C-alpha cells in the first residue's frame, strides 16, 4: 500500500486505481528474493499472468477510454531529449576525452560536420528552387504563346481545346505524383509543422516524396491552377536537409535542427527572403530555439540565396553582376514627390483593410474547411476519386480562365497607361506583359492580362501600373473568380501552396479598395501601395503570421518605408481572423487522422480550470524492472504498442528507476544481450554464462553492456521490429540487465503539478512520454501527447471538473 496522509490533493481517479497498481506490483514480488534469483515454474507462470493482466488492460494515455476510430494512421511521436544512460555517458566520455588536447578534437569535428550538412542543404535547395522556377516559367510562356497565336488567327475553338488539353495534361501529371506518394499533396507546411512539433508522419521526409513534390508542383503551377510554389519549397527544403544527413544523424534532436534549417532555406529560395526564412522557422516551425540554431539557419539561408543568385547568372549578358530580375520580387515601388507613399492618417485606412482582409481570410478558411470535410468523406476514400477530382477542377479552371477573358467586353488602349506613367525600365517590361487577347492592335484585355499572366507577373502588374490600368469592375470580377477557384483547389491531390494565390487575390482587393478611397479623396496613396497592403491583409488573414510575414514582404519590396503599414495590417488581420477560426494550416493539421498537434500554449479555459497532472494521466502503467526476464520483455513488446516504458525498482519501494524505449529493447533482444542468472552474495544459483562478467566500469557502477551505445543506435531511424525477433523458450528464461541502458535521468512530474506546467514542460522539451510520480517518486501514471490535446483536456474537464478531494487511506 502506498503510504500517504490525509489532505493530499488527488484527482477524481480515486485511490482504487492507485492501490490496484500497487497490488499488481506487489503480486509480481511473489517472494522477497532479489529479481535475479531464479524462480520456479509456478512463480514464473504467476508473474507472467499478473504482468499480462496489467499491460493488456492498460490504456497508456487514453484515460481508459476507447481509442477513437480517427486514429487509423501509423503516426509516431518523436523525442527531442537525449537518453542519459550509463552506456551513453561512457560513449561520450571516450569520444570527448580520447582527443583532448589535440587541435582536431571531437567537438570541432561535430561542428564542421553539422555545418557541412547545412551548406549542402542550402546549395541543393537552391538548385531545386531554380529548376522549378525556370521550368514552370518556360511551360507557362509556351502555353500562353500558343493560345495567343491561335487567337490572332481567329481560331477560338482550337485555341481553347489546345489550352484545355495542355492544362489538363499538366494537372494529370501533378495528380499522378500524388497518386504515387499521397503525402506530396498540398503545401507541405502542415506536415513540416507537425514534424517540428514532434509528430512523425509516414513518408513525410522520404526522398520519393521530394521527387513527387518537385515534379508535381512544377506541373500544377504550369497547369494554371491557383496554386503557388512557396509552400512546396518549404517542404522540399525540409526533405533535402534530412536527405543530406541520412545515415549520419543518430537522434531526433539533430534531425529536427536540420529540418528547421531546411525549412528556412525553402522560404529563402521561394521569396528571396533569407531573414524572413529564419523568422518563419522561428515563428511557425520550431518548438525549440537556441543560439546555435539561429546561427545554423542563418548560414543555411545565406548559402541558399548565394547559390540561387549564382544560378540566375546562367545566360546573363553581364555574367558576375548581381541581378534580382529572376528572383521572386514585388518590383521597385515608386515614391511620391514627398518621399513617402502614404500619409500618417492613412494608417487608419490600412487598419480597416487589415480587418477586412482578416474577415476574408476567416471566410476562406471556413469554406475550405467545409469543402475539405466533404472531400475526406466523399473523395479521399480512393486514389481514383482524388485523381478524377483533379481533372474536374482543372477543367473548371480552364473554362473560367478562357471564357471569362473571352467574354470581357472592355479593351483598353495601352497609350492610356503610357500617358500617365513616368517611363521606367520596369514599366516598359510590364507593358509588354499586358495581354491583347482578341483586342485590337495597341489595346489590351485587362482581365486576361491578370488571368493569362504568370502569377508573379500579375502581382507586379497590380503593384506598379497606373490606377487607370485596371477598372474597379475588372478588379472585383478577378478577385471573386480567382479566390473562389482557389478555395476549392486547396486540398485537391496536387502539390500546391497558397502564398501567391493569396497575394494575387489580395492585391486585386487592395487596389480595388484604393480606387474607392481615391474617389473620395484623390490625394491619398498610390494604388500600388493599397495593392501591397491588400495582399498582406488577405495573406495574413489566411495564414495568421505576423513577424515572419512582415519581413518576407519587406524583403520582397526592398522598401523599408512599408514596415509600419505591414505590421499594422498583419496584426489587425490576425486579430480579426482569430476571432472566427484558426489559420488554414492549423485547420488542416487538426483534420489529419491520428495527428495530435500541441499548440504553443494552452487555451485560457484550460489554464483556469485548475486541472493537475494526476487528473489527465493514464493511470494504468506498463512497467519493466531493472533486471527482467526476456520472456516478460518480449511479451510486453508484442502486446503493447507504446514507445517508452517506465523502469520500476520493485526492490526499492517501487520507485521510478528510469525509462527505456521500445527501440532500445528491440535492439537488445536482437543482439541477444541477455544471459543466465549468476551467484554472488546477493544473487541465486550460479550459471556458467555470467551476465556480470566482462563488466564496463562507469564511475562506481560495474555493468556488462553487451551492446555499446554506438551499436545500440546505429539502426536509427529504422530499428528492428518486435515481430522480427526470434526468442526461443530457453531464451525466455534468461535475464536481461537493463540498468546500463536505462535513462536514469528521466524527466518526471509530480501528480499535483498543474496542467499548464505539465503542458509547457512536455512541449518545450520535446518529450515523448512523461511519467507521473507521487511524493515518494513512485509511478502512479503516465502522460503522453494524446493526454495533452485540446479534445482530451476538454473531455477531462467535462468528466472530472475541478475536483481535488483528499485521499482517505486506512
């Protein structure tokens, strides 16, 4: 019986469960003998029956409730805390001190190795971004040139059919890539955020996913779908980071830092925004951040941008001179005569645009969530239906693009723009991008100029052409058409991003807003300023990013005067949008089956309900003893799917000895790191094969670690499975000494600790599971990721409420 006193705060899961656990532990001690003593057959059968009754009925993080049918995907958690076992300490002592005093020591080697991976990540990601960007531009230009030639000849039907089949062919290629690897669909940002949060989705960082992502996003952009390359570039950067270090990284923490650097490089190569990439990884990705990670992401982004600039020099007339024309950019914003593009009182108008953009983003997210729910029930049940949906959406987009441009009644003369513009090289390039589309010579179709242009060029047209270039009715029509198709497209089975579609539709909205304001007061800011503010507002309303998005947009403009307007707009859009729903990436994360994402902090309703760790833990514990029979360990591995197990010292008042992972146990059994019982002053009968012979001394402890640390983890991340182990009946009687391999510095938490502290500790330290102990350091339960999700905590509050009843023990 666990000794306690009157008045101890306790969860509603009453003392009955606690005493049942203690009784189960005591039943395992059928005698007072040491666990290394050989037991007779009756004792072993009784122990096996008792232990099986414990772990077969255990819930381990589910409160004893039936697991939801939602969790039908093989999703594993990651651990970002190193196991501090004795073999780990011995390994690192040898690594660090063998070369002490030498110039080329262990620390320098590891640092150089880490930066080598980082440099290679930046170089490879820049090459991928360059290839995707240039190939998609070539495909889009060829497609539109073909349509323009046929329209000049008056062959409208032929122009549409060729346009349609080219777009459909690219869409089918993109759909085929997702057919091959389903995780390649979408932007990839939710998947990267999940990984950095500690969730290991299947195949999310595989090399096959990279190929499907790169080829698929090139095809989907070339297909004219309202998608962007930016999200997939972030995902590809994460995969590249994992790939370059494949076979050398030995733990999840190292890989997490590399993936963070890869994500930053992805943002950098997508937007030519190295500082924005670092801040994106900090704000949206990493659950842990430190000074060393700052330097590494900085280096990776710098290398990526340098490589991208070098690649853009290919075919340049003046090779070697730095040029930004081929990088993602919003172009050069012209200044008013006073030196500023806005007045101080216009900040109030910008806040209004931000609030409207936040509302538009909330509506977009809500509509897309509803469509995604329908898609999950009706379409995603088979690959064939998903592929057909891609073809249907591509067909819809082709009809919208072609016939809306064809039906547009107004053609504008180019001279109407020329007369009111100060001629610059940038404006001359933009005038050439205006689309004639069945208009007379010297005229352009304003709607077709937005629809039939590459998205990056269309954004520049909205940002820089005169206020008379696009009428208000054109901007309104384009905004509703484009954002309507975009909300349907996001979530279909193609690689896609939403940064550029949000910027493009937002630029049309902002320019429209600016036109209306200028009719009231002609002295307000240029239309291009309002286009930029509108683009930021809609993107901020959808993504809810503030710091990183401000810097990304600022780096794309190259104009620091927009810092304050962008900050105000993005903050307002985030506040207004968050009143109604989450950002789109979090919405899609929470809709993924089996994904238990932990947000940066708990909701306020949970923090103020006074829940403690003992109320949310899984009370039934599957434990292992420091020295255990092989048969017991094997049975636990076969019957329980848990990734970690507490190690309980049954000879020392059942206190927590440490923890050990499933992977380590599987490797130990595979390597046959077990032996027969021995005889000494504390142990039973002697056997020839002594488990304590050939010991390794670590401090004052002596062990016989049959498996060294580097051998124990050389299989990372593909450890042996328990089903592949071959354990004979004779092996089952042997004993395995787990003490050298146990993490005897395991992190635990008191059962009376608040849920807020528990949540913060679990998330910030990147834990996989957390033992809950009482004041005597005896394990009374465990907390896993599933116990800390919003749904689980809400269920606990409903079931148990705020109840702290004293424990009455006789």
